[in-house]
């Protein structure tokens, strides 16, 4: 009976397995304090903080992925994500993006292995270069 309950629940819920590594910064959550307020919606500086965070998040994310593309055995150091300079929202965006990429790469390496990830990153990097 227990076996049938598990099987039925899997059929109803469905399974999701990806055939290729999942990379990308599609779910960027900009912290609330960098969002423009209603009173300052036309304030250039507030819009810039939101956009600056967003842009630097993407830059930090792909900076980390680039390091793995150059060397799949790359071991991130604590200071690697801190190489951005600029306004506070830009620095925080870069660090958050770099950290998100490290987590994505750890998950993908565990799931797909180094050889497959190295090939995938090589193809990905060459297609954009």
C-alpha cells in the first residue's frame, strides 16, 4: 500500500529533471531598500540604485561563471566576489550575483560532474565570444 501511495503522489505531482545544467540570473531579487519609492519615482538617483544593483548582479554572476569556464577546478575564495567598486548598491549587487553563481555551479557540478560541466561551459563561453 505504501508503495502505491508514493507512486500515485509522484504521478500527481510530477517530476522535473533537467537534461542540461541550469545557469542564468533569471530570478534576481533586488533588495527593497534599492527599489524606488512612490515619492521618488521620478528621482534619477533612486532609479539608478535599482538599475545599478541589477546590472552589477548580472556582472558578478557571469564573472564567476567565467572563472569556472576558464578552469573547472576553480575554488572560490571569500574575496573573489568583492572585486567591484562603485556605489554601495553596485558593490552589493556584484557580491550577491557572484554568490548566486557559486551556488549554481556547486549544484550543477554535483549533479552533472566536472567533465560535463567543463564541456558545457566551454560551448557556452565560445558561443558568446
